């Protein structure tokens, strides 16, 4: 098989093209040969890899994608599709630095769900003594309210007026300093 496209200025129409504008567009049916590892083809390693698999169907499809991205499949070459720019992964927070954040700032980050995938503050939908819930990565027992009890559960309940504190219970394996910091008059 040969994958063909609109001819280049040099007259080549096999896809992909070499640096001098030529190319055969050859597709080996048994997937045993690949001509596109040759440096005369200005391809990224990902493009080379996608055109040099054991499947002639996958190879030909990759060659067609090359033609579409570079405007060789369209009557009007300005209709070429740009290679999508991957969205960079969000930078994870510097967890240890967060320990030093002022309470208001850390609270705001939790409400805005900017503390990674699992940690956030969820507003209550009403009907409970809790106004907010602090959530984290689920434990093996399935609980995700912070802090967790010794059996891996926890509600994460936060009373907005600071009047109730559920974390005085010995079911929560906390130090006294942790209990004191979670049981203040401020939510």
C-alpha cells in the first residue's frame, strides 16, 4: 500500500515527506519494515513510533494523520490541523509548605478545591450539625472525612460557629495539640 496526499512543492505525494519534499508513502502489509526511522523524514519520535508498528492499518492511519496535520490531505493546505498542545499537568502543591500557610489561606484553598485531587472542604447541604466537611483520600475502610477514626472512618465535620467539636473522642487517634487546633471557636 501507499499513502498519498497533495503533492509537495518538490512534487512528492507519498506521506510522510522527506526533508527534500519527497516520500513514497510505503506501507508494508506485514508490518515488518519501516522506512520512516530514516533521519531524512523530519518526524518526532512519537510520529515515527506510530508509523512503525506491527500493524499496517495502524501505520497507514498514522501516515494519514501526518497528512491531515500538515495540510497534505486537504485541497486547501491552510486547513491543516495543528498538533494539539497537551495541557500541562497541574503542579502539585508543596505539601510541607502548606503546613505553614495561615489558617484563612489554607481554608480558602480547601474551599476552592486547590489542594490536589482528594483534599477539599465541602459545604454541607443542610440537615446536619455540620456546616462543612473536610475531605481527603479515602482510607482502606472507605472513610474520607478528616481526621479519620481508628477504624478508618470520619465525617470531617466542621461546625461553623465553632461550638461543637467531634474530635475530642478517643476514636480519633490525635495528639492533644491536634485536638486543640481542630476544636477552636473558629471554623
